């Protein structure tokens, strides 16, 4: 690996010498463009050598230099491709630099009208802010932008996938109205597809839990609406759980609420998001009881 890194550094130095010589008076008269082409090839070799050595920051820098050369030459697609390569390398060591590289690629792709590709990279940035940087607000912004571009290109399934992320974060941030709106929209969209309609119950379940975090009466009204939208929802375990929880909330019976959730969890394991919402609902019962 040390040999690969050393070779990559030599290739970078050679590429820089080629570019320096191409800028002189005689270089511009005699083979300046050839030297730039040679530099492009050297940067690409260097980038791949750095990848072999797992020197991700250096690989990202080499791909960035390569992208900048393509951009100056007017090769926009090649520039965007190499900015993405740089972003992929930086993602392993420097998430913020990865975002910067991907944003440069996105700018080129949107200028070229390649909105589906741009959407995918916004989605990647959303994932970086979600898992690497822990900046949920920025993550939401990029998931929403990705969804908007996907919708514009009629990629509704991908658009919904991004918006479900937004709904999940909105609920975590106690912006229940926004989460409910998204879950209901995605549920309605799913019901239009014979392949996706069975997933509608999950989104109705999530939406109803958001309602319960606000008010059990609103949740009951929402449940009636979901029954009308999707009659099969009434046969699901999620529906029966919700009905039981609403009863326990109205009775202010914390123990029964806890037992019902435990019984459901023993069969259908609840993830962290569900657990968080249910604990908030349970806490409301306790507070109401004290009042």
C-alpha cells in the first residue's frame, strides 16, 4: 500500500508539472492542450492509486483536481462524474467535504437537466447529514429537494421514500402536523398501486401515532378516515393496537397501555421510532392523570 501511495504522489507531481508547462508561452504554442490531456490521465491514475492505498482524502483531492480540469475544458459531464468520485472518497474521512463535492456535481447535473441524477445525490447528502454529521434540519432540506426532483421526473416511488424520511424526522422533532400530512399523502399514493397498497397500513399506523402524541380525539377521527380509505386496515394488528391504546388513554390506564404495547412488541418488534412515539404518548397519560 505504501508503494501505491508513493506512486500516486509522483503522478500528482508530474501532472502539476505538465499543467505548469502548458501555461507558458511556448507551451501554449507547442502542445499545450496535449499536456493538459496528459495531466488529466495522470490525475486519474493518481486518484486510483490513492484509492488502492486507502488514502481517501488524497484520492478525493485528486478527483477534485481532475473535475476542475474537465470543467475548465467544458467537459461538464466528466467534471460532474469526477466531483461525485471525489465525494465518494471524502465520505470516508470528511463528510462535509463530501457534501461540497456532491453539491458541485448537482449544480452541473441540474444545469444539464439531469434532475433524476441530481435527486439521487441530494438523497445521498441527506443520508450524510443524517448518519455522519447528525444535522437533521439539513438532512430534511436535502431529502425534500430530492423528493421534489424525483416527482418532477415522475419517479414517485423514490420521491415517497425521501418524504418518509422527512416525516420520520418531523415526528421526532415534534412537528406532528407535517409528519401526519406526509404519511397520509404517501398512504394515499400507495393505495393507487396494487403492489404498494399493503404498505399503506404502516403509514396510517405512523400517522395515527403522531395524532395520539397530540390528542386521542384527533386520532379517533383519523382512524375513521383511514378505515374509509382502506377497509382492510381494520383487519391489521396495527389497527387493533391503536384501538386498544385509544381506550387505555381515555381510561387513563398506564398499566394496561404498557401491557398492550409489550404484547404487540413480543410479536412485531418495534423499532426506535415507534418506541419513542409510544413513550411520548404514555407520558401524556401520566401527566393527564396527575392533572
